[in-house]
C-alpha cells in the first residue's frame, strides 16, 4: 500500500494550491477529487479488510504445529464425483512445544498460494486479495520439538464446519495446545471450500441437496465419523513412534476427546457413539446430523454448546413448499426427518449430556470468521469476536479439565456456569416430538 499512499499524498498537496490560484478548472485541480478518493480508499481498505489479529495463546506452553497427509487404504472414497480411489485427508496437529534457537513461525494458511489460485479459477476473485493473510501472526512454530514438562498429554480431535477449513479455529486449537493438549484438526476432503494436497492436487466441495437430510446423515455416519476414527488410529501409531518420533509415547490416548463446530459438532456426537475410545464429545452449535443411536457409555460425557438460534431450531433449513417440490420431497416426509433431530438431541441429554447456551453470540462466533473483517461482524450483528472466543474457551477448557483430565475441580464447570449471566446451563428446550 505504500506506493498508493505516496501517490495520493503527492497528488493532494500539488492539487491544493491550484484551488486558490485559478478560477478555471485546471488539470491540477481536476486531479484533486480522484486524489481524495484514492486517499480515502488507501485509508479504508486496511480497516475494512485488515490483517487478521489472532489471539495470543493464554497457556504456559509455546505451541508447535505439524502437517500430515494420510490415506486410509481400507476405505474407498464414497463422496459423489470422487476423484480419489481411497479416502485421503490433510490433518494438522497443534501441541505443547519447546523452542530451541531460531525456528520458523507457522503461517496461518500453509497452502495459501494454491488456495488463492483455486479461488481465482472457481470464484474469479483476484489471487492477490488473499495475499495479506500471509502477514497474520500465529504465535505458533512449524515442526517444533515437543514440550517435556509432562510425560504425556491428552488428545483432542477437532472437525470443522461445512464448508469449513481446519485453520479457521486458530484461537481454540492454539489455546488448548498452550494448556497441555495435543489437538489434531481433520480437514474433511470434499467438505471444504477447497482442500490442497501436498502434491498440489485440489479437491473442492461436493455437497448433496440441502433438504435431503438423510443424505447429510450418511456423510456423518459413513465418511466424517470414520475420518475421525481413522485419525485416532494414526495417532496411536504416532504414539508408538512408527511415523514420527516427536510424539513417541507422549500422547495419552486413554484421555481423548472429540469436538467440532456446526456440521463438525454433529460429527462429534456420532463419533462418541461409534467409538468408545473417545471419552468426551463437545458439539459447538451442531445440528444433530448422524443416525447412529448406540447409547453413550457411563464413562463418556457429551456437551452441546449452542447459540440462541440453535437452541430450539437446531439450525435446520426452513424450506418453502416450492423448495420441497423442486427436490421431490413431501412436507410430511421432511417434517419426520426433522423430528429425528429433536429425538437425537433429547436422547443425548437423557444419557447424561449437557446443554450450555451462550447468550447473544452467533453461529460463526465459534470460528475466526469475524476477525477477518469488521464488515462480517457488522452484517451479522455479532459481538466482539475476541470476547466471544474468551467465553467459548472458558467453558470448553473447564469441561475438558473436569471430564477428560479428571482434575479435582469437580463441579467447577457447573458452579461457574450458574453464576455467569452470559450462559445458561441445561436450559429448557422445545421438545418438538
């Protein structure tokens, strides 16, 4: 932006004298208005599209991160219009680290070049408009050594929303890592705007029709939940020193949680039901997709953290008769599908799950989305993103401490939530059926 600033300033100061020396419009005077417009644009752009200001992790540990690309050769790719023979995915892990000497700070979006190229081709957005993301400071370090202040660290596997991105929850995963968790974020191929593999291949979103709720159930049951289970298998191999000596016997697989936002939150509950290796599940404003009804076991805990809008509506589409007709769905059939979501929620709560309503925040407040531009926050009438993040972190970390780590502060999550006027624990809900 510096050349633009200098040009605008030069044009302005050379045009001003011409305003007072000539009665007729001079070329210099004619340049004043566009110069002022350019100067205003130079001021406004960095404010409206700023470099994201990412939060500094609040724990005692520096944070390291490492990328993996894993292929599950036991599972053929099921997604429609597939281009892969087997299911493959990117996984990024954040972990407590120790910093020795000079080490590279991790980029916010490691594959930004490929992603920018894709967005330029598919959405016709100039690639350079995303280049400012390179300047975002992450406070994390690529391929750092593991911290040694604990013999083992509990594990959290996290799933993004649809179509989401694994890096869009930086505030959450880095803060957890700084407080002694190893956090593996799964990038669910075909469930993102674009997935860029290490060899340069790019996979775009493949979505079924919005109102075909059973089709979305099948994605959770047969694809996303199996992705997370596969990732836990891979983490067990990492823990055995098979693939990366950094994590050799450093992961406490017995203390593993599954969490996710939106569609990834639906995934968290489905994984918890399918795989008893997961002890804790946290859904951040999920909608209860996933038809698995296996009961939660006595040693599993589930928390649904929801917004005001999702508390009763569950984030389900509200289709018109025309939309249903276009997809060939009868209203009674759709209503029956939707009723299943309320039954699934009620089942999870009856098995010991808890609901924590966060008052006033928005669905995208659980991600970094509103830090990208104040325009996004204004449009959604969302509260300050950093304040929302602090509130979310407070209760996610309290819940994990109590139900995953088993720390002696039993009841602290409940006690603090009952005293906090920003939240409501186990609020009354609309039992639709």
